[in-house]
C-alpha cells in the first residue's frame, strides 16, 4: 500500500463514508501502527460485513492531522492521543452494536 497525503486520505475516507451511509457521528476515526489488530481485536469490527477502511499516511503527523480533522470538523467519534512515530495508518469504521469505541 503506497502512502497517501492528508488530503488524499480525507477524500478516500469521506467517499467511503458517503458510499456506506450514515452520519459522520456514527463513525469512529483513529490512527495506529497496526490497523487490522486495532480494528478487529480492540474495536471488535468484523472483517467481513462491517464498514471499515484504513489508509497509510506519509508520516505520523499527517495521520494524526487526518484523525483530528474528522473528530473536530466532521464530528466522528475518536480519541486524540499523543503522536507516536508508529501511528502511520488512519482507520475508520461504522459503529455497530457489537463494536467498541
């Protein structure tokens, strides 16, 4: 997966959310170094059947900028954490009764 810029990731995630439905407030956005681990183990997202997306950012600062944009501007759920150099992936998932924020 090739690294994408802040604006490319924002566009990808917005397009995905618009296609999968729901209001931004029904989605969770974050950043991590291990997207599949955090999505499927920590948040309880189902790999098949649930709406989720992840994108590789150019660096950890751009990844955090994207997450902050969605949380503060679009109103998604999420937690802003300290920037770690391993946080290169932005992920988003539509929350469901079986998922954990």
